[in-house]
């Protein structure tokens, strides 16, 4: 008997080790899944305490042994301002051996509520967001939407875009930047108060009769912009006005703004050392544009209901329409008093950030 045990021991020991590892790993998976479930409920309660409405069906946990997957139906997140994101189904998953990186997928599309402007449906084969470095002071966040189609609900204001090839949005801990104006004194390092932001809109098509279609003359529109959001932690509050006021009061600014825009045959490169928001949420600052064939975009933009047609045509003429059509020209747009100005010409409302 002793000899038989000794003969089979080399075979039994590996199976025993595998069994122990499997039991320990399963216990870890169930503990991690329970932690995810509890933290989801805590996060929802925290938002509700700030005036948000958070609704979701009882989530299911799957993915054993190597993934933790959380699925929930009828997800709705409504801000106190009335802005809302709703999804028929959301799936969030992470590797069980790396729980600090999560991917969230909206496989059945999204519905966005733009406050008083109404709802717009976003249908796309891929709507994916990810978060990594959750143990950092600020995580790395990414959003990717492939081939989205935008459809405004009945009664809602039209959405500027009809569709796009790709939309990307990235945020990551930032670095210190130099900018004109007073520097806000803070004990926080740059990695905790600044956030680098990158946005890409690739090959978009504007809705019929909308400002994007006018600018691109019914062609494709692309935009890439990057900046540093200073004092990102100052963005706090139950609604958009409070959020913006707190951020502005904390010295919040957009620093080192860089961008490229293609609207049909017109192209522009955008530069600004510093942009900020006023108390109404409108952009304030100066934006320098190096434009190629800008006159078609300016002339087309003049047809939009949101701009001053006479001023836009005048600005195109003042910029030197003939030169703009044949080469590069340097333009400067100033955002002040809630409006966008090119020299003496009052073009349109300044972009509303929040």
C-alpha cells in the first residue's frame, strides 16, 4: 500500500495543486464580483445624493473564471440639469487578474437628452468606453464610437450631425503648462489638477440644412482638437451652471489648444494659448486660425440660422476672398460678450461649453 501511494504521488500532487489554485481563484472571483456590485450601488447612491437620477435593472455577474462581466438593462443616468444618457443595455467587463481596467459597451446604442433641446438616438456598431489606472489620482479614460448615426426624436431640435465615420475622446492625467495671465497657486501637482484632452471627429456628415452641412458645402467634416483642462477637479456641482462657476472660480482654463479642421474643400489649423468660460458658459479668448480656402466655409456658414449672415459675408470679404480661395490666410477670432468676432464683424454666438 505504501509503495502504491508513493508510485501515484507524482500524479496526484499536480492535480491537488490545480484544485487548490482553482478553489482560491474562484473565491477571489466571487469576492471581486461582490465588490464590484457593492461599489456600483455606492456610486449610484452618491450620485442620487447630489440630485442625479440613476436607474438600472438588477445587474447580472458572469465571466468566470478569467473575466468579471456586469450586465444591466434599461440604464438611465439623468443630471440635475436635465441632460441624460440612456441605454437599453450596458455591459462592463474587466480581466479578473487586472481589475483596474474596465471596458463598457453599449451594444444596443444610446439615447442622449440635451436638456430642453430634446432627445437624439445614437446607433453605432461600436460604442465603447474604457477606464484604466483607477488607482491613480485621475484615471485614463477613452471613448470610441464607430460609424454612428444620429436621429433626433420627434419634437426635439435637429442634431447638427447626421452620421460620422468615427468619434474618439480621450482624457489622461496632464502635465504643467505655461500660459498667459495669472497662474493659479495650488498645492496639487499638475498630474492631479490638469487633464490632457484629445477629441477626434472623423468624416462627419452634417444634417440637411444644418450648420455643418453649410460649412462643408455638403461635404465631409473632420475635427481634431487637443488641450489641457486646468484645475479639472474644480468641475463640481449638481448642475451645469454651478459646475462651470466652480471651475471658473478655481482658475479653470483650456491651455495649449491645438486643432485641425477640414470642412469640404476648406481646411483650418486652430491655435490658442488660453481659453476659458464666462459666467454664462460661453467661450472667452482668442483663437488663431491658419486657413486654406476659408471663403467657401465662411460663405456657406452665412446660410445658417445661428450666425449673422451679413457679418459673415463681410468677414469673408475682409479676409480677402480671392486670396483665401487660392492659398493660406491668417485669421483671428475673438470670443467675448457671448459672441464670436472677427475684427469688427459679429459672426455668431460663442460656443456654449456647458
